């Protein structure tokens, strides 16, 4: 999702949660509680994605070691990606910051490192997607919170799949470029 859209949607959801929460407190109408919980959950899912990305940027600065075992493709991944037909839809997915993955602005090595960081952000988001289940204690509606958490998790899983699928090719290009420079 482009930066501006994500930020505006987060701010809108957060504001709507506060306003509808106050309306519920004043008028004690179920519709306001439903709107407050819906907006609050949406604000969480959007806001945590912004916060996780920011924290990873501050700590890692797009400098992840793509040679680490965590980032290596497993034997079962290529067949899975073929089954999911990732090649057909990967370019249709939005990118939060396209400049980060641009070969005009960065080396292929830097892009591969940024892809690893992006993967970590989305994997963290997958886990944090389930935090709203804590709200069941106060609001009930377990299945509503569970379904929105699963939806948030799947949303980020799609980006993890895309990063892992693309990174193998990007690393191959990076290594080829490095070898060419070494041979000069």
C-alpha cells in the first residue's frame, strides 16, 4: 500500500475508534460499540504495520544478511510458489516504498538486503495480527477477532511469499554483478 494511503487510513480508523468509543460511552448504543471495535481493530492492523516497519528501519536500516539460514529457500518453496502461481500476481501487489527496491537507486545487493528486512517486517506483522484476540476478554465476539486476525496474517503472508519468491532471482543477479566486478 502506498505510504500516504496507509497513513491516512490508519489515522482515520484511529480517529473513528475514539469518536465512536466516546459516542458509546455517552449514549450506550450497540452500534457505537460495534463501530468503535471495528475501527479500533482496523487501526491496530494498519498502525502495527507502520510501527513494525519503522522499528525495523531504525534498527536494521535495510541491511539484513541474506546469506543467513532464515532467508534461504527451503526445498518445498519452489513447488509451492509454482502451485500458487506467484509469478502471475507478484507484480500486481502494492509496494509501500518502491524506491527501496529500485535498481536505479540501489545495487542488487542492497535490494536483496531490503527484501530480507521487508520479509521480517511482514513475518512480525503476521504474529502481531493475533494481538487483537486479547480484546475478546472485554468485547466477546471471539470469531470476529479471530477472522480479522487470520485475515491480517494472510495479508502479510502474501508479501512474505512475494519477497521470498523474488529474492532468489535478485540474489542471483547480485552475485553475478559482484563476480563481474571481481573479474575486472
